[in-house]
């Protein structure tokens, strides 16, 4: 009987035996029906293919809490940043892209916008492990019109930890504002914010472009004046293990509860939390005690919150002496469309429903004082408030469903799956895998039935021929 064995790269059928049917026939016996052996072999082959399909449709890779490669979206398009606007590659709303940025560089990407939609481009900088960065190192991202006027710009730096890890900054073109009004070609400009003493390594970039259509009906343009800004009690209860992802695309879904993973110095974990319109998010991060070592690390843990377009909302950090410490994000308002009119960043950023990203990083400096770890990190996540309907968009955002919480998102927050906002390529593979699996199973059924009918018919024909020969002989 054949069996299926993995060789590390795929699945193959090993150790199959074949029956010498002619030996049986020479002894005066009947040729065995092919259904048992042939169909059995078909089952093995189809099973192997199905196993390979299932293996391909797995969720994006998760981190083991160790420093390592950033988990890019496997559907990213690789593009080069241009040195000027003339040959800038055009990004498309709903797309994800992979690029790079050398030290001291300033690169351009194009994007074509209509006159009524808002556009958001987020850029994640990924310095290589082991590189040297300063507190003020980072990236600056801006959106410019064809005349070179900046619509918005934001920066992201590594801060006091001086520990290389993925950081993201975003820029926007908000329709109707005087500086960048009207449709046409706009440009996303990404530049290194360098500091003396930093390594000359080239950084990786991941860019995502999102389009937000206008509302079907006009709404207030005033920021909320009153909301519950009191710090809520941290969620209690037993921590559940949930391995963090290695990038935005593979972020592990979590909901309200207590979640824990182990992280090594230099490691970064990505989580996502579904937060609907009208709901309020609060997060506390705890760094567990060390078994040995001594000293003080100024910024041992970084906790950053990004909204569904990967725009920075808030961040917090804590110092560490070896005993358990905790830090919480600022009190955040309920998610509402009108939050965008606030001048306060952690209010302004809570403008969309969807998946909010929690990014946890442990400083490489921890290893010098407390060893290579790993150390336990616990997230206490609270999502409270009643969800309500969204503001009502006049068209479909790109990517679709980015500004809503789906049933799949809620289920994934419990089970830890990808949900509705996972890796684009993984979604395609999953759908293809399910379809392929269904086709394979259906084909197996038809194949088996046909083989049995065909082999049974041949056996009956042989019996009939033998009877006729016997009758003729008599």
C-alpha cells in the first residue's frame, strides 16, 4: 500500500507495490479487478495533492517572538522608488507594494486620484536585523500634488529604544481641502530621516494604498466635544496564548481578553483587533519579570497602535529593571467618522471601523542586561460600547470591507484566524485551496465510480466469453 511522506518541499507518494497480474493469469486464475488497486493508487495521489493544497492555504507565518525577517504580504508587487516625479511608478488603491530605501535617499511614487475620494498611503520601514539606528532615525512620508505642494506629511522614528524594528508612517489626500483639491496625479514621497552614527544599510519598505469614498449624505464636520476619556479598568482573567504575527499582513487576530506570547530582545509581534463604529478600544501591555540579570533599560518595550489604513494612532513605552511592568495606551474615543476633524492624533486616528493593529517590540538592549530571553508579554484588550451602523459611503472602498467589521473578523478574534483583513495572497490561496479541494474530492468520487463500473463491466465480459467458449467446446 502506498503512503504519503513530506520531503520538506512538498508531498510525494512513497513505497507503492504493484501486483503481477500476469502471474495470477498464468496459474489459471482471473485477473484481479483494477478497482481495488488502481482506485487505491488514485486515492493516494489525490490525497497527496489535496494535502499539498491544504499546506499552501495556511495562514501567514507567525513570529516565534524572536528577531527575524518582517512578514511582507505575499501579494505585494515589487516596485522601485523613482528619484523624481517624471518616472514615478503609479500605485493603485487597494494595492500593496514592496520597495526599498537607501540611506540619505528620497524616492517618489505616483498615485492617480479622483476629486471626491480620500486617499491614504502607509509606508512601513523595515531595517535589517543587527543594523545600528539612532533615536531620531526613521522615515518621513508626504503626499504632494503635481505642483509639489504637500497635502500632509508624517514621520516615524525608533525613539529612545534605538532598537531596529518595523515602523510605519502615513500620508493622506483628503478631498475638499484647499491645498490638495481636485483629481489627477499625486505623488507619495518617502525619505530617510537619518542621524549620524546610523548604519548605511538599505531598508525594506512595504506600501499600502487605500481609497475612502465620500459619504452618501453630508455629515457634521465638527470633532466630538464630549466622550468618556476616563481610563477603563484593565481586563482581568487567565491569559490565553496567542502567537503574534511577523508583519501587518499576518497579524494575529485578538478580541477582548488577555493574550500572551513570549518575545526575545529585538523581536516584534503584530496583532489586530476588530473595532466597530461606536466601539471604544483600550489596551495595556505587560512585560513579565526576568529570571536573572540586572540593570535598567530606558525603553524596554514599545507598544504602538495603528488604524485600519496602518496610520499611527498612539504609542507607549516602559522602562525595565527586571521585574514585571505595565503600560497603557492613552484613553481612546469611540470609533466615529467625525473623529477625523480633531487636531489630537489619538482622536483623529480613530476615524474608521475595521482592524486596528497592535505592534509590540522588545528592545535589543534587553539582551545586554537580562539575556536573550524570551520574556512573556501580556496584552489586556478591552472593546466596549455598542456597535452601530457606519456613516454610509457612496461607493465601495478599496480594498473592499476595510472599514467594517465582518462576521469572519469577529470569529477570528476568538479563534486567532486571519479574519477579513488578512494577507491578500493568503485569501486567494485559501479560496483556491477550498475550490481545488472540492474539485479533487468530487473528481475522486466520479473517478472511483467510473473505475468500478468499467472494471466490473470488463469482468462480466470475460465471464461471458469464457461461458461461450465452454459451450462451443461441448
